[in-house]
C-alpha cells in the first residue's frame, strides 16, 4: 500500500508544480490522475530494460520518491513565509463540497462492490465474485499474476503462450507492480481501483461544473444521470418480467437484458467494476477532456496555454495501452472541436495561435502514442477483425428493437429524448461541445473497432458524458424559470427518477449478487502449483475461463477461454481443438506436448466432463504430483 501512496503523492507534487493557479480541488483530482498514470507507466518503462522484475519496480518507485521530495522541497522554499504562518488556504466552494460528498459516497459504494466482487474468500476456502465480475475478472487476474510471477516484458498471453499481449494491459501491470510490495492479488486489484473510481466520479463532476460554469443544480443532475444511468427498460418488469427476477436472475436487469435488446448498461455495474481498462481509461480521458476544454477556452480568449497543452498531450499520449477506445474518442473530440473553434479563433485574431497549439498537442501526443501503436495495436488491426464497417451499433441484434431511433430511446431514456429539442437552443461553445460529442456517436454507429461490436459502447459512453451534461444544463434552464422552488425540485426529481430507476435497480442487484468462481479444492490446487512449480511452467488444462491455473498461479496454459481470445482477435480455434485431443493421451498427446513444451497436466471434474480424458494413460506414464479433492496434477517434463 505504501507504493500506491507514494505514486499518488508523486502525482500531487506534479499537479501543484505544473498547475499552481488551479483551484485546490482541481489540483487534487489531477494529482491523483497523474499518480495513476505514473503507477501504470513508470514500472513498465523500466521493464523494457530489466524485465517486469523487482529491480524495475524499485527503480520506478525510487524515481517517484526523488521527484516528489525535490518538488516538495522547492514548494517549501518558495512558500516558506506563508507556510510559517500555518494558515491553510483550502476553502472549497459550495459546488466542490457537494461534489466531494456525492463522489465519496459513490466511491464507498463501489469499494463495497469491489470487496464482494473480487475473489472474496469464504469460510470454506472458496472464492466468490459478483454478477458483473464473473466473466471479465478472471482474465484480468491472470494478466496481473502472470506479469508478477513470470516477469516477461513485453508480456505474452498466459492463456495463449507465444502470442504477444496486445490488449491494453497497463492497469493490470499497475496491480502487478503492487504485488511486488506485499499486496495480495485481491488487494492489488481493489486498492488502485478505488482511487481510479474516485477519479472518474470526481472528474465527471468537475467537467460538468466547468461546462455548466459552476452551476450546482445542473452539475448534480448530470452526475446522477451518469452514475445511475439507465433507460426505460424497467417498463418490461411491469408485465413481461417480474421485479423479483432482477435480484435472482443472471443478467435480467432493466439495463442489461440482451434478449430484449436492452444493452445500455449501467456504468458502475457493467463498465467500471468489471472492466478495469475502461475504468483506467475514463480516469485519464476525463482529465484530458477537461484540459482540452480549458485549452480551447483560453486560446479563444488569447491567453497563454502552452503548459496546459503539454500536460494534455502527455496524458493523451499515454492512453493507447491504458484504454485504446478512450484514446480514439479523445482523438475524435480533438479533431471536431478544432474545426468548430477555428472560425471563432480566426474572427478573434487567434487563428494562428490555435493552429500552433494543436500542432504542439498533436506532435507530443503522436510521439508518445506511435510506439505503442506500432508495438501492440497494429498487430491486432492487421488481423483483419479489429476494424469493420457496421451500421447502428447493436440495435435490433436480438430482433426486438430493430429501429435504431426507438432502440436508443428505450435504452438511453431521458437524455436521448431531451437531446432533440435541446438542439434548437445550442449556440456558441455549447454547440461546439455537442458537435464534438456527436462526432463520436456517428463514428461508433458506423464502424466497429474490435470483433465484439457491443464494445463500441466504450466510445458511446464518452458521447453520453458530454451530451448528458449539456442536456441537464438545458433542462435546468427551463426548470429554473419556474418561480416555485417546490415545483422546480419536483420536476428535477422526476427527471432524475426516470433517468436512474433502471440503473438503480441494476445497482441493487449488483450489490446482492454472488457467484462462486473457484471452489476450495481449486484454490488449494492453485496454491500448491504456485509453491511447487516454476513460474514459467506450461500446463495442459481445460479452456474454461474459471481456470484456477490461469487465474491464480500466473502459469501458462496451452489454450484459454475463447470468451477472451476471440474478442481480442486471437486465432485460437486450432489450439483449442488440440487441447481436446491431448487429453485422449497416447501419440496425440506426445506429439502436441512436445510441440508446445507441456510441463504438467491438470485434471479435475471440469476436464473429465469436457473431454474424453484417458486418465489411465497419464497414471501409467507420468508421475502424479498432486491428488486432492478430485484434482490431479501429472508432471510431464
């Protein structure tokens, strides 16, 4: 935990040094974001030289400590007269105080979800997760543990050895770094997630506060509609489904009901808690968008923006391997807002300044991002499955909501419905902000950037963030014209209720959900493997995603779950078929075991139920190292 605190202090020191005139609330937020980026990137930069080892971690942490102490000393020297008086100057505004309260509450709730959803140990030794983490979490845990145990860098898929890990892995690398300093796998995932989740909530609040120009009511309204987002799916539970099914079924919630084409999931339930890359990406992209809005405002006013531009460019350049979709969304926003701002800048006599600002922004960003694209992203794109034309996102995918307009009305609800009359009121900066967001919406509905077209929602939620703020600002302008405070509050509350009822039910379902990911016997076998086998061992196991070898030990397996590999563009089918043939023993096993270099064979009830396992063959030919709880491990080499 000390390492995590050091990186956060490092980020704070940078924020105080680089943005001395920003208000304290903004500096604290950006400081945490800078600290998260440093935690993700600094150890990885060292890993190119030393591997992902303790040496790389110590060098990165040592650098963070030295820089933090140097910046703190500089600050103390420059401000010693003021510090001598010991008069703290932090006096948060009403808007900042309200924001901190609601963001802290949301973070506490999410910390509870992380506690119950990230391999929660039960008394019998089994490990449990929640509804939303039953799928994705196993993959992320495997990435974390394989980085920590094996130290290979750049990393490969532990569930498909020999294939470079092109998936944005930096948030998992951050957790792997914390493993070197004594945190358990569970805490190494939970602790940085809590910080990043607070950055997302607080970042959205400050962005909304900036766009609405410090108006509390529309800022709060937009924040509630963002964290509690949900459409009109709740109507289905007044007839076709029972409300009790929300709390007992597996994904029968009013924001995630695929059979009915309800796909606009709640951001906490299905984006932030289970999808760690999205969480990290939003942590950074919200800061980048806030900085971009600030840079454009100051440029159009003729003010100096070089410092903010460089910070923006570095944050943007760090993003491809944090979250590629957020980087793409920021790129679309940046381009659209440039063309919106250019006529205004020329008219104000600042056209050249705007162009120079964007050249600086683009040059630094591309210099940092290009190596990431050439090293990792291009491999995925060249597979031919990462960029395809596809109209309408997932509208009508299951034959229920085939009309795209009706699909979005039902799924997104209040914000989408109110957006259309709002268009007639847009002028100036608000029109530019909307056009930038609309550009993301158009792109996300015209092409897909990964095999799973559903994942375009990672772009669409950036559109939603900005549109939500603009819609609530407009709605509050209408509501505020009513003289009676009670009536104003009632109308606002009704709109928030309509926009969050589906999301609220989904959040309640997530809070009470619980599923066993791994049994006590599987956890015990994983502990034995960790203690008794070399870190770079290769195991033959089933391809199930709930695989204790892949999830908990950091060891390689011949082939992992197609749930992950298919959507990452990995051609895994042939090896998956070979796994089934290997379990039949005999010549086929010998052939493929030599081909892949299999060290151990893992046999449990799952393998016995999935394949024609010739257990007698392995008993007759190889020593059995482990035989507990129906699980056997044979040593091949």
